[in-house]
């Protein structure tokens, strides 16, 4: 199932509030296999040209795909058994829902607002990957999560420039 991370409310006609505004916000796309793993990706925008390639890279053709009602997903019907739920009408329609991914977004947003407080867009993919790791290992204990994390970093090195997006200022001699 797929869905964009929920966004803050924005004003619309007659002063009412609606969700979905993305101006000035980074877009994080999520894929969650039912009772399986989550994958997340920071994408340029919500257009089909940005989201469909991520779906193709992560989901086998012919799979059942449940999404929210974002129009960008409409062309999925060609290669997938695609059904969507319009959250203005309902949140569940039989097997069609995005509740598992909504849970992921809730945890991710709580982590960003609570533990990390302020996240630069440059680092957002790393934070999203960390949250996906935690979510995917949620049924294991801390010891196994720690061991799995250590296995994944062995032999890897991150430079200051990769970490910060800039080179070290040269120090005068």
C-alpha cells in the first residue's frame, strides 16, 4: 500500500481547513507490504513521474496495491490490481485501507517532532531510513536490533562532506 506522509492543514475557501498542502514541504513516499516491511523514499513531488517509478522498483507487477486517492496513482491499474480509498468518505472499505502505513507515518512524525525536533531536508532520507529500520524490526528485541544495525555498518565510512553536505573549511597554518 502506498501513501504520502500526511501534511499540515492549510486554509481553503471560506476559511475552512483541509489537509494535503505541500508547498515548501519535503515529500516522503511510503510502501508497506501487509504484515511485512516498510520502505520509504524522499521524492521530488507528488506527480506520477516521481511516485510511479518508486512503486515499480519496489512492487512486483500483478500485486494488489491499495492507496489513498492521489491521482498520481491512477495509472497503476495497467500493471497492478490497484484499488484506492478516498479518506473523505471512509478509511476502510473491506481489504482496501492504508491503516498500516498511517501507523508508520504516526510513529515517524512523532520521532521527528519529539526526538529530533528539527530535521534538515538534506538529512530527511536518513531519518526516514532509520524509522523504516525500527518499524521493520519492531517485533525483535533491542539486542537483535543493535546486532542487525552493526552488521549493516561494518566496513562503511561516512565523511564530513557526506554527513553535512559541505567540505571542511580549510584551517590557516
